[in-house]
C-alpha cells in the first residue's frame, strides 16, 4: 500500500513540473499570435523563410508538432506560404521541434539541457541552410527542364 502512495505522490509532483513547463509555453504562443502582423514584416531570407513563416516556425519550436500541428497548418494555409518555404519550415521543425518543452523534460530526468539545445539548433540550422542553397532542391521547386524545353511544375 505504501508503494501506491509513493507512486501517486511522485506522479503528482511530475505532473506539476510538467504543468509549470507547458502552461507558460502556451501563453507565449498566444502572445506571438497577437503580434503576428508586425512579425510578418521581418525577413529571414538566410534560410528561405519569410516573415509569414515565422509564426509556424516559432510555434513548432516552442510548442512542438503535436500541440502545434493545427496552428502550423492553419498559418501555412492562411498566409499563402509557398511549398518551398513550407518544406523548409517543416524540415527545420523535424529536427528542432518543442525545443523548450522537450529540453526541460529531459533536464528533469537528468540530461544536460545546453547540449541538447545547442546540438538540435545547430543541426536544424545547418541542414535547412544547406538544403535552401542546394541546386537540386531549388530545381525541384522551380521545375525540371523537360526534353522539349518546357518547365515541369
């Protein structure tokens, strides 16, 4: 019986820690959503991501793909984001999603948060930049020339 009480106490403590992590992140997203029009004016051309793509990118980084999927899809559709830009955003997020939440959760169980954040950001930035600069990637989204000289879309 004592084991059950210990398990319940530890589960409640972990739940409260997770609540302290997730609640501020959700509030941060709401703040960003209300500032979207001023953020859209900025340009992050280094990675091929415009200001329109910044909100879905930050949403995925902060909240993650599971919680932020609806927001990400809605933002990409309503801002007329190009397929190329959407692909770059999703590539970045496939490596570097829920960066704060995941890191804090792993820190709670004993991992080094600085190493996790640094490695994930460095890998996401490097791969996104390299793909954005890749000739094959640009040819894929700009169309390959066919034998007849036409551009295939």
